[in-house]
C-alpha cells in the first residue's frame, strides 16, 4: 500500500553513503557526485504530499463503497505487480550499471594500452634518434681522425720530401766537387806526363828504332832458314820418284779412311735409330726398344703377351660415335691382316673427349704398334724440323707390325701456309710432311687430332680419308663415366682393404646420377680428375672415411672450376679475335 500514498518502501530505495548524509567544512553532500542517470532514477523516490492527499480521498471513497474489499485486494495485486516490475527494472539498472563499469574498465584498459604503446613508440624513436646521433658523432670523430691522420701524413711526406731534396742537393754538390777535383788531378797528371814525354822523346825514338831493326833481322833470318829447309826437302823428293809416289798414296788412303769412317758411322747411327731407338719427335710408343726393354722389362713382357682387346674398352662415347669408331677399328684390323693400304683419319673436338685413349685402344685392337707425337714439338726445332720429320717417317717404314702414327695438336705446325703466323721453318716442315704423306701407305696409318681443324692447310685436308668428331659426353655418357670412375677410384680401393680408405654407406647409384646432372658440359678427362679428387678427400680426412657430403662437395668444386675455365676461355677467344682483327700476330 505504500505505493498508493506516493512513497515507496525504504528497503527498495538506494541507501545513501556516509559521504552523502554528512557535510565536511561546508562542502555539499555526496548526491552531487552521482551521475545523471542516478539522479534521474532518484527523482522517482522523492515524497509527493499531493499524491498522499489523493490517496486518502481515494481510501475514504473505497471505505464507503461496497466493493472496498475487492478494490483493496485488487490494489494489493497491482502493488505487488508494480513492485515486481520495479524489482525487474532495478535489476536491469544494476546490470546496466555493472555493464557500464565493465565498459569503463575496458575503455580505461584500452587507453592505458594505447598510452603504453605510444610511450614505447616514443622511447623507440628516442632511442633510434640517440643511436643516430651517436653514429653521427662517431662518424664525425672518424672523419676528424682521418683528416688529422691525412694532415700528419701530408706533413710527414713534405718533411721527407724536403729532407730528400736536401740530401740530393748535398750529394749533387759532393759529386760536383769530386768531379772538379778529379779533373784537376787528371789535368795535373797529363801535364806531368806530357812534360816527361817531351823530356824523354829522343830516348823513346831510339828505342823504337832498335826494336824495329831487331824484328826485321829476325824475320829475314827465319824466312831464309824456312826457304832453305823447304827447298832441300822438295829437291830431295823431286830427285827421288819413289818418295813422291809413297807420299801421294799415303795422303789418298788417309782421305779415303776419313770419309769412309764418317759415312759408315752415319749409316750405322741411322740404322740403330730406326731399328732400336726412336726419333726425338716421338714422345710415346709401343714399339720395341732395347733401352725401354732394359728399363721396364715387366712392362714390355706384359705388352707382348697381352691379347688384342676391344677398341672401345674403357672408352665411353655416344652410341652413334661408338658405332662409327667400331667400324674404323674393324676396317683397320682387317687392313692389317690383308696387308692393305691404311686410311688417314682426323679426330677433332674439345680436349679430354677420349681421342688419345681411342688411338691406343685401336692400335692394340688391330695388333699394330702406336707412336704419339705432338705438333707443338716441331716448331722449337727450327731448321732441324724437316730432318726430324723425315726420321719419323723412315722409322715408321721399318715397323714389322705396322705403325699407327698419332699426331696430337697437329694444327700447331700443319696450319695454312698463307697465314702470316707461320714462319719459314714451319712452312718447310709442312712441305716435308706433305711430301711423305702424298700417297697411301701399307706400313703406317696416320691419325691426326686437333681442337681447331679449321686452321689446317688445304693440302692436309686433301690427305684425310676419314673425319670423326668427338663431342662432349651427354647425360647418359656422364652417368656411365661417373659410375666407371667411382668404381675405379673409390669402390675398388676400399675393397682392397687399405688402412686409410673406407666408404660410408649411401645410395651410390643415385649419387652418380645426381653428379652427372651437375657436371653438364664437362669432358671425360675432367670427370676422371674428379674421381682422383675423391681419393684426395679421403686421404685428407681425419678418419679416412669417404662420405656422400665429401663426394658432392668435390663435385661442386669441380663444376665451379669448370665454369671459371670456360669464362677464361671466352675472354681468351675475345682477345684472339681482337688480335686477329688488329693483325697482331705472334710466331
């Protein structure tokens, strides 16, 4: 019923705090510190007297009414409903207040976070600015120190230059004084000598006349004595005819003996050189040599007891090239058996592609001897080159088994005769070579190798019957070479049980395939050197164990070196092109 009389129960009103009921030092009460929402809510709880009067009048009317009891009950129900609504609104208000507090705390926390972030940013900027200032001060100090050092160095250089100038001036002055003193001494000496010569002139002339007279008398006496001796001998010989015949016969026999001994010595020497020794231009040969047999008897024994092998054994080439070389090997072997005429072959291509190796295998396969010479050895011989070339071909003609003459780097002396880079001696050597190779020969087979066959003289090209190009190995050939050399340089030494040679377990096949892809553009010789580097890696390790990482590292190093060589080659080709364009030739 309290709602009917214009006020609410005190239990439902907000309880003011101590700060709201008391004042201190004339300050207003605590309700002034409430928010607008709280003040607006408190207006509903203020006492209204007019409403109380209206409630009293309504109560009187209800008392007089016959439905007063029902109205009272209805009022109670309404009051209860309103109180429930009020409690619900109060809880909503409290929830809103709590939410407002939470939101306020969140806003405060966000503000503090932003403040901290801004402070951190300001501190970072301040630290960065201070660091820049410190760097600038340090750079300024370095610049100042460098300036002071430069100034000190400049002053020292100026001082040294001044001292050097003073020393040089002093030395020049001393030398000038010495030269003047020397000239004065020489002048005085010559004057004294001239004075003495003038005083002794008569004595000197008399001595010269006496010496000349004695020399003339001695010469005349010698001539008279020699003439009398020779005259007496000639008179005695002419008067005795038997002595004349004896003297003439003795002189004739002496001359005949001298020339006969000289000719026999030359013939014997050439025979020994052709049959037993080898010419100076031949660097390596499989032909029997007495001196070589004495030095390496076991090697000579194995060479003569070994059976002919496949010409392509141990040589890895492309399939088409292998097929063509196999035809050449079969034709050469059958030519040797049937005593036919051999064909001259040119093998050209990049270095390290197997040209020399195939020639040795070809000679062993066909049962012939081989001899290897280098074209670069002809030039330094000068005028003797012609004689040396004739000796080589004479030596080749005496082979019983047939000789395969392999000339490596043949373009070094077989280049065009019209070229300005060839000397007169080289031109003569080329002419001698052309003379000895003008016709097919059943005694020897000529094989030329060159990296630049376009430099050959046209007459050389006319003497070639077969031209074979050796190219760099492809992917499959590189993989075969990798497996071949990995087995030769790694697996076989490890299987022999050497103390400092062991191999770690990994997939060797996959590793060889991977390295074959890495080594694109490398020749067979470079891949064989890579195999030797694997052995070097084992010997350089502490435990003597070869790992996959070591193998791949060596392969990467070889690839890097190959790229550097190609870069050098490109620069050299450019330089050669410039040199040829400028007509600057070097013999």
